[in-house]
């Protein structure tokens, strides 16, 4: 039933024509014309709601967002029954990334114009973005009913059913669509992609025979054009059908691409074999394939995984010698997966082979000799003997001082020794050998950041960034460089500038929010282009986006800073303290600030002009460049909880590519945030998940002590308020910590310490010491008791030994030093000196004055001691 049109909405013929022009100007992004047209209408009809909304929409795209939003709201109040007003309001909300509210506005607009194709299409995109697949199916069905002659509407409905898990209905839609097709031209790429999607859908349904029939028939008729996809689908479908032709299908794939490990796995699986060293037959097959395809590296490398003893020695020798003769720098990266500390047989064979090769001098070629030294240095450094690795590298550098790879790896070894400053110096020397190499430039910037030299790093990185950018850092942030954002955040954290560190970590988190927002455009684009298979992969990838290591690192680092500020508010206040500068430094800073302001203003004017011409919105101005407001915000814990929530959701609902240690730290950090927010059941749930993963993990022990101490001090032997309280207390009992009436927390802590440090081969003895020391601090132990425990971990002063599991590392020693510093221990300097004696090559235990002095020589050239002229 059609609603009567309000009289105030009806425009005379001339103005109605102008309003249509206004809509066309907006669609074609002729914004200035659109604004002029809107003003013409409003001169005679100043309260025409739809025109006011459209004018506001145009203004938002001209960079005048606040003014535009106010006009849209004003127009809405004047005409709440107009689908145009609601649609415009939805567009405004979508532009603000407020997708849920935008969808509500579109739903409201459809009440007044339920068959409006533009609104339906926008609503479908929002429903996909929000993963509201039930509603998506209804919307796509309505669109198909209105425009059944458009091919993409059929595909869109099938995809909607697929996303909603109703594969049978998706199959019916595709079958109906294919029956309507006539006169399909040859080599139609869109149709080829649709048929591949049909095959994929049938595969997901388990209807392998039908999928094979469609694949083979359309491949013969050249309707499916992607040869690689045809072969891969065919091999998989034959395998799942248990067909005899599956083996030949995988063999054909190997001929098609003989360096794909996946194809060899598929081929072996058809013979009932796997890449298991115990299966001798698999090794014979791989060797046979190697002789049949002599140029393929994959079967030779896979054979090394399977071979044992003399067979391995026989196969690995030609593999390594050929790579050394060719000078392949990545050889060690290729072979290090063969190394096993529990079964070191293969690594010993490789080491013996290389040492024998070195002893063949002078018969060995100079280049082979060089790359043999390079491999041996990587070999010994990987096994923990960094001193020997450095000696070998010095020999190699003396042999060929102009090879950047040697200096780069020397930098890596020095980094592993804890000497980040010498590591940066070595990488910089490699860069000076080839000043036009962007990779070496980037590597130098990265190592300078790891040494805490932020300004110097930005100067180096600025050699290859945009010259018209406000700063190199701004350009790198716009390019969404995780390497830069995370490493600079770490550098600021090392320099105890938590506000700047938090700023960079949050910038990295924001990149992932941008990734999520960017998928919106693909909901329409992929369906228009019929790239359905890659679109479904995109949806899956986006659903697991937050498991990316860059997000995990940034979110956890930022959350730890929010926690630290919550526990000690003076950290936020210290961020506002400006250090005293000399007169020369004040003048230089003022001059630089003025120049940057002028450059930013000029760029802003240019960008505004471009935005107005192209109809783009101006980027928001950063009103907190130093992160002062960010670190002092009152909702830091809420922000941390919001960042960690996607991670905990993924850990419970999906199979994500994260190690056990990372998973444990996510659960424990989530507990830290939840318990401070007084979310008791959440905190308990997180600890329960952590305990399921590893009940002996040191970090878990610390949180169990913290939880019981929290209950004891907060509730004073009383049960927390119902209804949560009783369930919480009952759940705490299930965690397995003895009742305090039987064993005190102090005794429980010491029992854990004794259990995990008495065994010299414990996998977590050093971490256990740190966890128990922190627990002692929570329980109110004296500074002297904590000092005694931490100093006890340094009694074993063996140097240059191969590290074992659970031994004291530089990072753990730094954690101990930080704990002593927080406790205002009088033995901090003594501990620092003891650590320096334990880790001789490390510089991280030096005082601020010592490190500042060492930094001055990092960018000096090895020849004349002068700094790089490019800086």
C-alpha cells in the first residue's frame, strides 16, 4: 500500500528537475555543482528536508563534515517519512564507520520505499559487513526478484546462502541461473569463475561426482579457463571420491609445478604414504621423482626430511655443495628445520660436511669458501655459540669485505648477544656498501630503532620516503608499515617514553581497523566482477584478521601500557614533563617546529583543494601527536579489553596460527585487564582456559597467587555479592590452589619455586624465578627476600655455553632488573654489573649515560669516523 506523499515534500516542476540534477551531481561527484543546485532549491523552499539532507551529504564530501552532519540532522527532523532522508542519514553513519546504526537507517528507509534498489544494495553490503547473513539472504532475494535479468544478482543470492551455511539452497540458485543462460561466448571469464564457484560449492556439499562432471565437461568445452584451478580441483575431487585416477591427477600437478610441496603431499597420500621419516618407501618415491625432474628442488629437499643416517649424509652433500657453489644466501633458512636439539644427528652431519669442505683449501673455489663460512656462522649462531659465529664472520669479512650479507648477519649475531648498538653499527656498515639498496636502508632503520635511536632511524628511513611528506614517520604510517610502527613503539618503550610507544602501538591497531573497513567496498566489487572464489577467501581471511602477529603484538603491548598506567598513575603524569633544554636546543626545536608547521599547512591546503575537486573527505587532524591524551585517558582498561576481545574470541572459536606461549600470554593478559575491571567471571574464565593449555606455566602461577590475594584483601573472607559471587568462588576452587587454611599463599609460592628450579632441565626455571619473585612482591615479602631470590639466579656464571631450555636469558635478566628498579632496591647497580659479567657482549645492562655515549659511534663510518653525510 502506497503512503500519501506529504505536501511539504512536493516540489514544483522546476525545482523537482533541479532536485534530480542534485542527485545526479552527487552520484557523479560534481560536488560544487551539487551545492549550487541545492542552494537554488532552498532559496524558495528553505524547509525542504530532502534537499537539506542532500546539501549536508555534499558538504561532508567536501571536507566540511560537521556542517554537513548538522544539516542532515536538520533535514531529518523536517521529514521523518522520507526514504531519501533516511538513506542520506545512513550514508553519513556509514562514513563514520558506524555500520550498525547505518543499517538501522537503511531498514527505516526501506519501510517507506521497500523496492528501492540502491537502498537494498547498500543494506546488503552492510549486512555482509556485520555478518548478518540471515537478513542478507532476504535482501538478496528481494533484489533478485526486482531485477532477475542481472547475472550478478543470481550469484549474489547463491553467495548469501553459502555464507549463511545453507549450501543446498545456494546450489539450487546456481542451477536455476545456469538454466537461464543462452549463447554464452567463448572464453567468458565471468562465466568461468561462476562455474568454478559451482564446483567449489558442490565440493563443500560433499557431492564430488557431480562436481567432477561439471568440472570435466566445462573444461573440455573451454568454459572453465583457469588451467591450474582445473587440475587442483580435479585432484582434490578424485581424492575425496577415492577414484583410481587421483594418483595420476596429482602426478600431473607435479609436472605442472614441480616445486609445490602441496602437490607432493597429495601424490604420496594417494599411495598411502606421508612425509614420515619412518616410511622408507616415501623416500624412494621422492628420489625417483628427483631423477625424473632433475631441475626441481622440492623433491630433493623433502627427501632430506625423510632420510636418516648414511642415507641423509649421501643426499645432503650434493644438495649443500651445489647451493654453496651457486652462492645461495638462503641455504641455512632452507635447512634449519632439519636441526633438532633433541636429535642432533643431522646438524652434526651438516657441520662435519662443511668443516671438511673448508679443510679442502686450496682446492675449494673462493666464492664457495666464502659461502661455506657464511653458512657455518649461521649454523653456530643458531646453536647458541655466538662467539664462534663471530670469529667465523670475521674470517669471511677479511676474505671479502664488500659483501653486505656478512655484515648484516654479524649484526644479527650481535643482536642475539644483546649488543644492539654494535648490531646497528654493523648493519649500517652494510648499508654504506650500497647506498641505493632500499632493503639495506630499511634494515638499518630497524636495527637503529632496536637500539633505541629513534631520530637517527627516522633520518635513515627518510632517504626513501616521500620528500613532500610532513615527516618520514608520517609517510611510513600512511603506508601502514608494521615494521616501522612496532619497532618505533618498542624503541620508545625502551627509552621509557610510554606515551609515544602507546601512540605507535595504537596506530598499528588502527591499521587493522582500516583493513576491516576496507572490505566493505569488496562486497559489491567482487560480485560485479564475478571473482566469487577469491571473495569467499577474503571473508574467511577477514574473520581471522586479528590473529595476525602484528595485531597480537601491538594489542598486547598497548594493553600492558594501559595496565601499567592504571596501576601507577604517575607514569601518565611523567609523560607531560618536558626535559630541560639548552638555549641552542630550544632554538633548533622552535625552528624545526615552525618549518614542520609551515610544511603541514601548505600540504593541508593542497590536499583540501584536491579533496574538493575529487569529492574526498579531508583526513582528520591529529590533536594528540605526542600521545599525552591517549595515555592519560580514563578508559584505558576499556580500550585494552576491546583490543583483546577479538583475540580471546578467536582462541575459543577458530584454529588460529599462534604458538602456545602466545596463547597463554593472551589469556593471562586478558585476566589482568578483567580483574582490574572487576569482571570476576571473565577473569576466572580466562585463567581456566590458560590452565587447560599449561597448568605449570610460570605466568599462570603468578596470576593464581594474585587472584587469591585479591580475594583475600578485597572481600576479607566474605563471598562477593550474588549472583556472581558464589559462582565465582566455586570456580576459583576448581583451579586447584590449596585452601589457605591448609597451605598459605607464601608456602604455595615457595613450593612452586622449588619444584620448577630444582630440576636443571626444567623448561621454565628462569621464568619460574621471575614469577615467584613477582608473587613475593604481591604477598608483601621484603625487598631483601626478593633480592636474594633474583641474585641466586646469577650464581651460575658459565659463559658462552649453549643455552638450554629454561636457562637465564638476556630478556629474563632485564625483567629481573626492571623488578628490582620498581622496588627501589639498593642493589640495582650490583645486579646490573653481575648481568654484564654474565652476558659479556651485551650493552643493554649499561646505565643511561653509558648507552648514550655508545650511541654516538653507531652511525660513524668505519673509515674516517665521520657520520653519514646523508643524515
